[in-house]
């Protein structure tokens, strides 16, 4: 089982948690189910997600867990994280046409690559700035 805990960002002290249980095989159908337990606002809700195999059941359960947490009325944050971050990435429906899914993935890949290039360039600038600011030691020439 996996669990994630949340706390209110509004200072109300409210807590919530979501648990995803290990996928279990159904002996009658051969399919797998994965249970999601959502505890919030004093309520406990259980959801069963079914898949052809244990991986699909687990993937659907994690997606459902994210949807439950992201869709709540309460402003929550993952305990110990930055304000508002819940730890579940945005997903898109799998029923979209394959061409559109590939297009979305290429767009995401381009944005990640652009962000990475920008971060690497900023890191190099900071490194060059540190080297230039170092004080010269014995036997070193003073940098202009």
C-alpha cells in the first residue's frame, strides 16, 4: 500500500490522506482491482479501479487518486512540500486519438527541453560568476 498525506493551506489545520492498495487478482474474471481510500473532511471513501493486469489497475488507481485530491474543494498541500503542490502530475485521457496523444507528448518534450536548456545556461552563468569572484591566492594572478 502507498499513502500520501495532505494538510490545509488555509490554516484550518484540516488533514487528508489518500491510500492506494496493492492490486489484487479477481479469481473469477482474472482481472485486477486496485482500491483507493480517500480520507478527507472526516469522511472515508473507497473506490475500486479495475484493469486487465495489475499494472493497468495500479495506473488507473494512481490517476484516480490524483483526480480526487486535485478535485477537492479544500486547498491542500502535500505535507512537507511547497504550498499548493499535491504531488500528482496532470494526466490526459487515453481515449484521445493516437495522433493527438503523440502531438501532446512532443509539445511536453519540447517544453521540458527548453526549460532544461535555460536552467543549464543559468547554472553555467552562476558558475562563471563564482570563478570570477574568487580571490587570488599566493602565486595566482589577479583577475581583471
